[in-house]
C-alpha cells in the first residue's frame, strides 16, 4: 500500500509540473509569439520550482532572454 501511495503522489506531482509547464508556454506564446526549441527544452527539463518561478516573473519580463538568459534562439 505504501508503494502505491508513493506512486500516486509522484504521478500527481509530475502531472502538476506538466500542467504548469503548458500554462507557462501558453503565456509566453501570447506575449512573445512562437517559442524557440531551446526555450521549450528548458521548460520541459525544469523542476516544478523553476517553472513556478518563471510563472511569477512572466508578467513583468520584457523578453525571453530576460526570463531565461541568453539562449541559442
């Protein structure tokens, strides 16, 4: 039962991270247009905490570089 509970919580956290990553991508596309592959990769590989931080900053950022630093786009 303990292992099943651990799997449930891990899947739930993963689902939350995926949902927040999609929300971040949507917000960024509305502000900046199509997202370059390197930005999409950064979002896909980010922790939930990092995604949350980007979501907090997205409203006030002026460019993708301001939010993610210099990228290869």
